[in-house]
C-alpha cells in the first residue's frame, strides 16, 4: 500500500476507535460479549449437530441447501445456478466468503458481470488494480475523497466533484442502472440460525434488500456461521456492529427464512411476490473442519486489525485475501496450505497480543500464530537471511 493510503487508513481506524470506545465498556455490551463467546464456543463444538438440524429447517422453509467441500465445488454449484437462470449479470453484496472463493475473478472469466452493491466494494471494483479491501466493514477506508473522485470519474467517464454526497449519488445511479436486467443476487450471511432455518445479514446501505429482490438469491456462508437460534444470530450481529462501527445496532438486519410468498388471496400460498422466488444456501467447508477451533470464533468485526501494529504499518499485505491481519494468516493455512500461510505474513506478526485484547470473542491469535510457526518450520517454510527456503523441493524449477 502507498504511504498516503496507509495514513488515510490509520485516520479512519482512529475514528472507529473513538466512536466505539463509549459503548464497548457499557454493561449491556459486556453482557453481550459474554453471551456471544458462549454461543460461538457451543456452536463450533456442536457444528455437525447444528448442520443436521439446519438441513431439516431449510427443507421446512423451502430453502435449497448445497454443501461445498472447497472453493471449486462452491463455484461449480454457482455456475450451474447461473446457467439455469441465464444470468449475464449478478448483484453482489459485501461478503468475505465470496472473496475467499474468488467469485468475481471466476465469473469475470465466464463473461458474467458482477456488480458490487456496497459503496466501498464498488469503489474498489472501479479502482481495478490494487483493489483489496483493508477492513471487513470499511473496505475502502484507505482511500480519501480525492482518490475516490479520481477513481469514479475515470471509470464512469464522469466529472463529479470531490464531495462525498455527489460521489455516492453517482455510484448509486450507476449500480442501479447496471442491475436493471440482473435476475440473480449473491450474498454472504453474518449468521445462520439452525433451529429456525434463518439467515441474518446486517448492512447500513439497504443494498442487501436489492440483492434479495432478484429472482434467485444465492447465499454463500462458511459452516462456522451456524448458531443454534435466531436470538443467538441477532446477538452475534449486534456485537459485530458495536466493534465494527461503534454503533449499538446497524441500520438494517435482513432475516431470510425462505422465498418470497403471500397468502392474501383466499389464503392460497403464492410465491414470488416481491422478493426472490428461490433461495439457495451454499454451506462452505474449505478447510474449516480442520481449522483450529478458536479461528472459527471470529464474528467479522475487524477490530483486531484496527489495533494491530503490523497491520497499521503495512496494511493489507498482512493477511489472506479478504481475511485480514493475523487471523487471516492463520485461516490461510487451512483454506490453502503452509506456503500460502507463510506468504500471508506468518512471520510478520510481533506476537504482541493486542488483537486478542481487542477481540470481542478473545481469539488467541498470537498463540495460534506462534504454534503455526513451528508447524511451518517443520514443513520447510521459515525465514532465512537470503529469503525463504523450502527444504524438501520436489521440482527443480521451484523458486525456492
């Protein structure tokens, strides 16, 4: 990242810190923290049982469930669905899981346009190069208004002034125009309630409402997003909002428990009133069943990177895809392999523990990283004075 982008990112993070400090220590937040820690621990320990219950709940709610072992399988399922609906463009909501499987890159290769509906993600999409997010809920926090003005003017052939409201209106108009003929929406989920068979999504912009109004709504979520009840899902979403934005509650919480339907004419059930006529949930494993349990406690607030000295010094070079900072490094081992974990910044971490101190669910990221360094060294990936060396190299043309 450029030094100017790093400075803008730090200023954005400082704003989040000051806004959230006033409510993080409130008695209600402390109670919520204790509750969510218990929910996540129970959910990960009983994940298989919750998945079995979820299958029954989704069937009852007329939600199609697909299980994907890895990214390739998830993309294959999505391809088949898009072909079935003849999709040439899709409306996409912000999702780290969709970044994990590289949905945009994959669909671009098929000639299918993916339109980001989140403002920050759309700005990064228009940026085209060096467009990785820097925060889970504020992906463009490293770009100032001058940077963003240049990006949207160049990409949209416009002449908007460097004024935030004008930029927002321009991007909104462009997104809505591009989605007029799109019949498929794709999103992630903040949490999934096993008992009720409900997916909960939080947002401030109202864009997920647009995504869920398409004929087909595809929801891709990791198996770690499953919790026992809807009350548990709401608790997770509330705590994420507190630590991500410094607000008690987000503007919108969408709870999706099935396709759009009405029974207002002689109590006869009719589908496809305003929302999607079909909802498909893809549950993704992609290494999660083998991951260190504490890695799966994450609620996606991004508060760890806000306080991480390494991340504040170098930015999103420390992390893996959309999973930023030390926790992203740790997850990369299970999603990819030891080499990816090393290259994501395994030995950059100072092991200071500030991420854990500022994590609402107290993920011991520094301890996880320290253990992974030992495993990485055993696998042959460790720092050397002249760079990384892989001891047991099978290919002669290996760069190591």
